[in-house]
C-alpha cells in the first residue's frame, strides 16, 4: 500500500493530475491497475538473483482488507481483521506445505488487495488464470469447511 501511495504522490502527483476518466468507476480501475503493476514489479524484483531471487518471504500480514461489493454488515473493522487473521492461521495449518506460501499469497492478493484471477495469473507465480481460479476454489472450500 505504501508503494502505491508513493507512486501516486511521486512528481507532485503527476499520474493523478494527468489521469482523465469518462465514468466515476474509472478511478477505481486505475488504482487497481497501478497496484497490479506494482505487485508485478515486486515479484519480478524478488525473482532477480541480484535481489535474492528464489527465496520465499510471505507478504506482510498487515495489508488492508478489501471488502468486495460491501453491503450492510454488523462486523466492525477490528472484528473483520480478527476474522481474517483466524482464517489465515487456519489456512497455514490446513494447506499442504508444498503450496502453502503460494496459496496464501493468492489469498492475500485476491481477498485483501482485490486483484482478479487474471491479474494474479499475470504475476510470476507460474499459474494460468484457471490455475489461480482452482487455487481460489480450494481455498474457499477449505474456509467453508472451517466456518461450518
């Protein structure tokens, strides 16, 4: 999130000043593209041997939670954060070790940053859109069983 903020504020907020839009939702789409590009750059940099490529480090657990199509809810922000922490803790135990970090990364990118399966597949995770969708389906099935 800090990188996105810095990108938007760089050069006296030039990208925001020069952005032209035709409809009100265009700004949201623009921010998603900027964020996706920064995430892509992050993964490219991590794979570069000069920057310790090949080592896996989990993403920060303090990322903000993205609520999709939020309707009326009785959960406070702290309740929602606690629920997500519990879900991530459960996934850390329930996911197979060979795909755990990758699947947790997909979970964070999709449910916390709001990236689409197509955008995630564009990142260097070696997955197609269908592969990302399958991983999301497995994650949701695991979480559904946990929440029953």
